[in-house]
């Protein structure tokens, strides 16, 4: 027999199965020498999987961009910071 907390976790897991929150994000990266003020904006797609609380970050590929793109962070559970 399962404990109440285990049953509730299993029910929540089934309820959130295959549900994903998807966020578009970006970060700025300096290009060239440190003295130049040129920056490159890199777009990301962050996926939060409700079933297990894991995240995945991908960078959509852009043709002829000259930088490595693709999977930025494999799907995994990430520990929260000190304030979260």
C-alpha cells in the first residue's frame, strides 16, 4: 500500500504527463575585443517539464551564423539557488 504523499505525487505526475511550459529567452555575448562595444544576441528556448520539474535549454540553429548552436543544456533537474 502506498503512502498518501506517494499517491499524491503519482497522481500529479500522471496529471502533468507530457505538459511543457516553453519560454523564449536571450542573452547578450560580447564579440571581438573587450574594448569594443559590439554584442551578439543569442536566442534560446527554455522548456520546463511539469511531470518531473526538469528543464532543457536549446538554441535554435541559424544558417551561416559561424557559432556552435543546438542543445545548450540537456534535460535535467536543476537545483534551486540559495534564494529560490
